[in-house]
């Protein structure tokens, strides 16, 4: 159980966000998106059965040459209250 300000929060009050970053072919992102949904479907079903309020899967797709897919990425980031244009690149190293 999670406690917040002396209140007990039960799973029926939780929102679960599963986030996966996947690399895919630049011209065909859909197969990787389908694989991610299939990969997490059992976990999502089990969480739902346990009474969690809401379970969301956010798949962030990145192409082999760092292509980003606006239709997939922007929607998922917005759902997490993040702005694509304000996020730091995660695919490069800085020292």
C-alpha cells in the first residue's frame, strides 16, 4: 500500500503508466508498436484484475537513424504531461 499524507491509497485509486522505448525500422514503426502491446498485454490484464484504476501503455518509438514519429511520440509524451520540444535527447551521451 502507498501512503500519502496519512491517507491510505488503495490500488483502485492508482493510475499505472508503463513506458517503453523501442527502436524500430525508420519506414515501418507499426510492427514494433504491435509487439510492445502484445508483450505487455498480460501484465496489463493482471493489473486490471487486481483492481488498479487505470493502466496505460506508452510506447515511444525511435527509428534506427533517430527518426521520431510525431503521431506516436507526441501523443504519448503529452499523456505523461511532457513536451517533446522540451525533453532532453536520451539517445546521446554528454559528459
